[in-house]
C-alpha cells in the first residue's frame, strides 16, 4: 500500500486556486472515489476513463 500527495493548481480564468490530490494504491478490485464538491462533468469524466483503462 502506498499514499501519494500531489500539490497543483487549477486553471479558472485568471485565477489559479491550489488543489491537493491524494492517491492511495492497494491490492484488490479497481475503484475510484472522489471526495469533495466537484462539478458533474468532473465527477463523470475520470470515472469513465478509469473504467476504460481496467477493461
């Protein structure tokens, strides 16, 4: 099991708010969980990409 933390910034017009991404990798079935309040398009896009990757 491993945990990685990435600090980055989002492009929102002329603003660039900081974003922290935490990734935990472990054995078992593949899955994706998003925590927070992302917009609907953000919620759906990574999940579909991840599912295509595992197929």
